[in-house]
C-alpha cells in the first residue's frame, strides 16, 4: 500500500485526502502495533501528513494511542497506534427462508445481541420486509446517531448490486423485488443489500478463514448451494450480479431439473433441499434404507449418521455430493486461479464430507495449481450472515474510495 499524490486541483485533492485517510486507517487495522513513523515509511506519506491524519482519526475515535513500542534506541520511544473496533457499529440483517435475524456488529466483526423474528411460509415480500425493518429499528434503537455506520442486509437468491434488486430467489419464489429501495423507504436511510453467500464471503474475508487473502473462491452448501469470488481483495459481482453462482454449474448434463430451470446443476446433488429430494425419490423407487419413514432425518447430519451406521443410500448420496462439490472446486480453481478456496455450509460440515470434497477437488485440479491452492473450512459458524451483512456497510466505509 502506498499513498496517492495528485497535481490536479481541488476535487482530486479531496479524493486524495480521503484515500490517504482510508489507507492509514486500514494499515492500523491490519497491523496493530504501528507507530506514526512506521506508517510514514509504509505509505511514503510525509511524517507531518501522517500526524495530521492520525490526529483526525483519533479525534473521531477510530484509532487510539496505546503506549510505547519497544525499540533498540534509548531515548525516543514512539507510541503505538491501535484500531478501535467499537468506534462505529453497523446493523447486519440476515433474511432466511424461515427467520429474519439482526444485530449490531462492531468494526472487529463482533455481533452484539441477536434479535429474531419468524418468517411465515410464502409471505408477500412487503410483509417480509416489514418484519426485517421492524427488527432493524429494534436493534438500532439505543445507538447514538454518530456511532451508526449504516445498515446491511443479506438475502438469498440473485441480487443486482448496488441496486439491491432481488432478481430471482427460487426458494422465496421472488422475482425482481427491489429490496434495497423497499427497505430504504421503510427505514429512511441507506441500506446495502446483497446475496447471502457474498455476505458470508465478506465476513470470512474480513474476519475469518480468508483474512487478507487477495483472491479467493467461496463455496457454500446449505439449503441451496452458493458461491462468491474475491479478486484483488474485492468482491467480483459480475455484470448482472450473478458472478460466482457455483451452485448452478452443470455437473451432470441431462440430470434432474434444478430450481433455476436447468438440468443437472451442482445444487441438485449437493444442497440440503436437493439431498432431501433425492432421498424421497430413491425411497419411492423402492430403495431399502434406514431413512425410510423418517423424513426428519433427511438432513445432512441425518444422512451422515445413517451412512455411519452402514446405510447404502445415505452413503451414496453424500459420496455423490462430495464428488460434484470437488469437481466444481477444481473448475473454480481452473477459472479463477485463487490462492484459497473456503468451503462452508451444513452439507459439508454436518454431512462430514470436507475431506472427501478436498480429495475430489485435488484429483481434478490442474497439476500446476495443486501445490499453490489452499482449501480451508470456513471459520465463522455463528451469525456469519449477520456479520457479513454488516461487512457490506463496513467495507464500503473503510475501503479507499479509489
Ligand atoms: Zn441450477
């Protein structure tokens, strides 16, 4: 990271100031023991400019000085600077099929008390967003206006950014719902809205398994299968908001119909809904299985338990899910050449198939990529989408504007 220098008048001057301020702030955030002199060295800003920026950030509460760094020199002992995670808060809202949940999240990615409301089946978008807005109001009730950065929301389905239009949500049966506009109308301020797996990816990138990674691919197998791609430290959303929809990679041409209308998508074989459907079909076709007459066990955890007890059908379905997930990991590596792939979601975690996905992926990855790419499980389990939704706001504020 180096500083910006400009010669082109006032507007550029202001942008430059903002960029340099963001640069210093993110440096203090990334390296918790920096002195002003070290910041000047790393950014190539003048010591006077650094002092001006640091004083300003300290006045606004973003950073604080925390005592002397240990140096070899006798005499001058420069103060170290620390980022203050509690300086600002963002509201994160996670809209799920059956529940909406929300919490205040600080700049360190730590959520405070989580509030929840149930979402009834097949509810109208207006009603669902009324619930979400009600919850957001409850969560931010006692926050001083100056401390609140904004509101972020994670929703399932394809989302056009930055308009926050839910183009298509097969599980909610929504099409072209202007979620951002509807939430802003209800709450009277800016609301950032994006797809839930992209929010998850941001949370993992800011605070979890992919911290400070430059390029990474995320594959999440839960109710559906979603994905996200971070390139050069930024979410890559594509032209229509659908980049990284790894769940709709075709893995079996001519296979079963997917909710998206295509056939043989990864989601058909490796999502919670897909697995449940495959169990039902196999039993209807006469397969003998421990899962028969026990629909409550047609979950990733239930399948893993049955497979462990020797059930052939459960074992086979999990094996196929792992093979296809691995295939898509390998394809993603071939397409994006990331340094890291992060795997998350109940099908992988509760289904106990991380190692098998890794093995299948490694088998299919191009030879030269094999040694370079790391595949890791996600680190944040609780409230990851709430944290991710808040991260939509936090990254907008902390990222350099240029
Ligand atoms: Zn599909």
